[in-house]
C-alpha cells in the first residue's frame, strides 16, 4: 500500500502517480493531487503522452519510407517524402 504524499490518502499501486517536483524530488501522489499540482487532468495528460508517442511512430514510419523511396526511386521521391513527413508531423501536433 502507498500513501499520497500530498493528501495522505491510501492508494492502490496502480492508481499511484509519481510526480517530480521542480527541485527534482520524486513524490507519490494520487490523481486528484496530480490535477491540483500540474493543472492538468491525469487522463488528459496520459492522452497527450499517448498522442506524442503516436506522432513519433508516424514520423519514424514516414522517415523510413522516405529513406527507402530515396534509395529505390531517386532523390526527388526522397524530397517528396520529407515534405510528407513534415506535413504528418505538423498535422499530428495540431490535432493534439
Ligand atoms: Zn492526494
């Protein structure tokens, strides 16, 4: 069993969040305190993190395709791929 270091509530291990304070100290907190400390709902935070991961994967995938197209079909395809990758990146970060 864990205790929230802010409000002292007992937490299930799966509900416990680790919050790093500005001076680098790690604290175990509950989701409500997370919201109070960061101003962001934990669900929103988790969603953003997930989106960032998906953007990263999408961009990585595009880069791999670009590299392949460049190698296989010539530099013009490579440049097209880079433009497409940039668009994917911009679109994904806007959608967030
Ligand atoms: Zn708490």
